[in-house]
C-alpha cells in the first residue's frame, strides 16, 4: 500500500510538475510570441482555444456599433458646435484671413448704423444666364422672380443690379432696368449704362451682359431642408421664367450650396462604396480561393470590421467628410481582407495536412496571428501620424483609420475562428492547391531566385532608385482647389466654373489700407492710395474686377482724377461707401475676385502684390498696406501640406523602424524593412511629378495609407523568413521557402487591394480618382519591391555570419528551444 501510495504520489508530483512546466511554457510563449514568430502556443491563439472569449468580444463590438448607429448620445455627450475650417476653403473671402489682431486698428468712434450692400455676393447666390436681359418681357419677368424669392420665408433680401446704389451727385434712385412699358431704345441705353457702372459690370452682371447674379440674405430659422436653399430657389425662379416663355437657365452657387453638395455626396457614397468594396472582395475571393466556404469566411472579417467601425466612429462625432464616408470603408475592407487572406491561407494549409478544425485554427493563429497584430500595429502607426496634421479633414481621417484598423483586427481574430467552427467553415480547405495563384507560384518564385542570383546588383539598384525617386518626389509642389473636393458632374461644379468665366471667380481677397491718426479719413491722399492700389491690381490678368473707392468716385459726374474729386466721397450712398471705407477704424479695402484655378497658381501674383504694396506704402508715409483674405492665408500655408506629408511619413517610418527593431531584435532587419516600404511611395511621387500632379491633401492621405498597407506584406514576408531561417540551412533556400509560404497570399492580397482601389474610380470626385490611382500604383510597386528587392536586401545585409553572431549573443532562438513547426514543403530549397 505504501509503495502504491508512493507511486501515486510520485505520479501526482510528476503530473503537477508537468502542468507547471506547461503553464510556464505557455506563459513564455505568450510573452515571446511576437519577438519569436515560431513560438507556439501564443496569446492570440486563445481566440481559437477559447471560443467563448471570441463570442464575447464579437457580441460586445456588435452591440457597441449598433448603439452608435442608433443614437451615440446614449453613451456620450452631444458634440459642441465650434467654428471650424471651411471645407470649401473659406470662399468669398470670409474664411480665416491673413491679418492678426495686432494689425487691427482700434475704432476712433461709434460705428454708424449702416448695413453694407452685398456687392461681392453672399453665402447663397443665384445665377441666371440668357441671351438678352434688357427687353420689356425679361425685365418684367426678372422683377416678378425677385418678388417671388422674397416672398419665401427663408429669403429676407435679394440684392441684384436693379438695386445697386445710385452713382449721381444727388443720391436719387436710378434703376438699372427701365419700366417694362419702356421702349426697346431705353433698354438698349440701360444696357450700356450698366456695363459702364463699376458696381454692376463684373459684379452683378457679367461683362458680356449674359449672366445675372443675385445675392440672397437668408433667415436660417426657416431653412428646414437642403432644398430650401438650393432646388426650391431655382424652381421658384424657373416657374416665373417659364410663364413668360423665357429660355433662361438658373443655378445656385456660393459657399452654402457647395458645402451641401459635399455633405450629400459623402452620405450618398457611404453605402454605395461599402457595397462596391464588399462585392469586389467576394468576387475576387471566389476566383482566387476556388471554394465558397473559404470565400465567405474570409469576407466576414472585413465586412464586420467596416460595419463596426462606421458605428464606433459616431461616438467621436467626427465631422462628415468625403474621406470618412468613401475611402474609410474601402480601405478597411482591403486592410481586413489582406490579413484575412494570410490567416485563411494558413488555416487551409493546416486543415489539408489532416488537423481538426480547432487544432488547425489554434496552430494558424499561433503561426500568423502575431504577424497580423504587427501589421495592424504598424498600419495604425502610419494613420496615427495624420492625427497631428494641420488640416482638420486629414486629422479626422487619420484617427478614423486608427480606430478602424484596431476594430478590424478584432473582427479578424473573432469572426474567422467563430465562422470556422460553424458548419460553414468545415470545408474551408477544399480547393487548396488548385487555385490559379497556387498553381503558378513556382513561376513567380523564379523571379525571387533571379533577385537572389544577382543580389548585389538588385541591392545597388534598389538604393539608387530610392535616392533618385526621393529627390524627384521632394520637387512636388503643393496646391489646393475647391473643384477637386466636389463631384465633377454636379450642378455646384458647373456653376462654380461659370462664375469663374463670367465674373472672374467666386472667392474674393483684398488689399487693406490703414493710416495713422495724423491723417484724416477725408484726406485726398487716402483716395490717392486707393487709386494706386486699384491700378496695380488691374494690371494682373488673373485677378477679377478689382474695385475700390477711387473707381467709384471716378464714375461720379465731373472731370478730374479720383484724387481731385476726393471731396465727392461723401456723396456716395453710405451703404455703398461702407463696403470699402471704415472711417472710425481708419481702414479701406480694395477687393478683387479669384478664380478656382488652384491657389498655387496665384502664388507669383500674390508675391508681386506684396512687393508692390510695400513700394506704395513707401511713397505715402503714415500708411500701411497688406494683402489679406482667406485665399491669401491658404496660399501662405500651402507649405503645411508638404510639412504634413514629411511629418507623417517621417514619423511613421521612424516609429515603424523602431517597432520592427524591437520586435525582431535586430536593427539590421528594421533598416532592411524600410527600403521596400518607402521605395513604392517615392516611385509614386515620381510618377506624380512626371504627369504634373501637384501635392494635395488627398496626396498626403494616400501616401500615408499606402505606407500602412505596404508594410503589411513586408512584415509577413520577414516574419516567415525568420521562421525558415531559424530552422538552419542555406540562406537562399530559407528566403525561397519563405516566399513559397506567403507568396500566394502576397499576390492575392495585392490583386484584391489594387482592384479595391479601382472601385473608388466610380466616384465623381477628382480627389477620389487621385487617391485610387496613387493607391493602386503604390501597392503594385510594393509587390514588385517585395519580389525583387527585399530578397536581395536580406541576402546581402542579413548574411549568415551576422546571424551566427546574433545567435551567439542570444538574439535569435534555435529551432529546438522553440518547437518551431515545419513549414509546408516548398520544393524550392533544392532549386535554390
């Protein structure tokens, strides 16, 4: 009995010891899993070994997303409305200006109770085009249309040419349109007078007399829908014109309609691009996997990742912008599908080897889970670098992507294992080895062997191409344009282009003149300075219809220059004079229009104006002149686009290098990983420079997105390479086996990502087209870099003698100490 008891005690003690060892091994595996990719089991494998944990996370994320869709204020407070950046770029000159508080002149007295006339438009404007407005029928119809507009509750006032302040010595009303009962001769004379009036020609009536502009003052309390300040206004005017049989075309423009078009396009594209992206994923997966089960299981992860993300980001109250609604769903679908393909490929391999469902899942998570986590981490780092960008749209997009990448990683870790445990996932391994990519992978592997055979040449070529393309990319010039942010075929784009042609632009800027208290506001020198500025601006062909107080004085009856007639300034109507001169602040403005040609095109013009106003100020002591306005401010801050790009890519590259160095415990491998990831970006930048594409906000976003995606394949390749290299043997054979193990997934994900980017081409916005072309080209270049340059770089800079030194110092574990599972037989080692 004692022997029996002792035997049992010994067995019990041995069992306890083994259990303790197993727990220690498991704990060590959890800790070292990321740094040593061959370790098994792993912390991430718990999602397969404990399905209840996966189910709990899945239900929690689904519930959170559902609350976000229904009403996010159930969990978080409603957002506080703050003045932010204009998505349209501060049009009409009312955006953030160039002046600072230090340049403002303190008022010398109370401001008069005068409302300046809306001479340069408003947030909401109607345009009417026609062959001839100066006819009795047209005059009657236009006056009736104005009356109908002002009868609408949301319209408080309509400013048009017939209500322009009079330019006569007695201030008598002088309608631009005669009564409709007047003769045609009087209408012809009225047309000539209107085209000579500086307040009307180029401001309220195009210089060819074929376009009328109506500025509307709106009572926003009565605006109940977008149509109240867009289509209802147009329909009201069209009904009047139709009743008179007039063939006039009516459109709406201004900052408000343009913002509404941007918002509507974002909302319309939200569901459309989610469906397009998911449809592309399903079709491509079906073709590549040759098995419906594998297709559906793989597609579930990115689908849930997108749905969860679009619900979760509502808790953060991000402003709607076209990137959040169009690019984010497509991007997360591609990122999720990329890692999902790597995981499903490994699951299919393990299932085909005879393992059961749960064992195959656990082993697959042990083998590729850490790589998926590392790719998600580095991708999130790339997007997080956008969180400190200067532009709010870029910042919001960056943080949305950070959230989305994390949420999509959870979807991959939970949705795929749970789906594989259902009857749907029982046959995911069917068709393994029969796909087009798998059948032709040996041919692609030969390209890798070519890079290994000429490793030094390819390494030198990679470094040279990197240096040249980086130098070319640095020559890109930043630019910004309103038309790029709205659908090209939209009504807003059409009428914005028409305003450019007919009136010289929708946006305005101005030269501000300030004088000290030793100079009276009625001084002829004030008018003389304004006259010099107006003449100087008139010499610039890109500036539309410069107008100031001197030109108005010149239009008054009487002989002499504006300076000689300076005393007549008091005869101008107060509501007109107030537009240009603010006597109590000792300031005046000369205002001009700007076309939407791209703000960078006005750079040389603004530089010349800056130089000329300094010269004018030097001739007139006591005066200060400054070029100001929203467009000028954006021009001066265009360099921030380049700063944002440099900061984003630089920060992401440094952090990714540090992460990979720590994970792989090798500075050498961290440096090697940078080249095949940055080279595709600089190659794309070179392509942009060759075709004359400027650097825009969308370019900054695309570069960062591509860096986050491109690094994924590199990490999967290098992680597999370390597994194969730790098994010992020839280095070239290890590189070939690594590619044979992940090459199919690399090619498959590249095809999916490039095709996914092309779906964005269905959008009607130019920015989306630029994003699609840049993204697709960069990801394709990244695959080529991984095929030719990465193997050569590993063969040259990760030489076996360095590996032996690293092993001797404890940097790389041996196969026996980590229980590495053998990689699938590639049949390439012998060829290598």
